[in-house]
C-alpha cells in the first residue's frame, strides 16, 4: 500500500520527536466526513508526542489538518494519537 502525502507529512513531523521511531505506525480510516489518521508509537514515546499540556499534539494537528483541501466535496482530515497511558 502506497504512503499518502499526509502520511508522509505526519511521519516527517513525528520521527524526530521519538526515541523509538521504528515503532511508529500510521493507519488511515475513512468514514463519511473524515480521513482519520491514527498515530501509534511506543508507550514510552506517547508523552513526547503529546507534549506538556498537549502543546505538541495541538501543533501537529494544526499543521496536518491545515493541509486539507477546501473543495466542497473533499473530506476533512483528523489526526488522532493512540494514548497507551490510560
């Protein structure tokens, strides 16, 4: 399966933040309104990806979700982080 431009963008933004980049997994799921991208990392890297008070996660979402097309028929992009801590 070919990597999409969004997945490539996510990978390039996230890998420098991780201590175990080989554990990075990005899965895409489409539903009626959204292209959802789920980031899954090693449990020790979840805190690095979320950041203090969620600042890193918010910045990642702003960048990734800002790349979406503004066409009327296009689906919106959502970025989710699998939090192993809970």
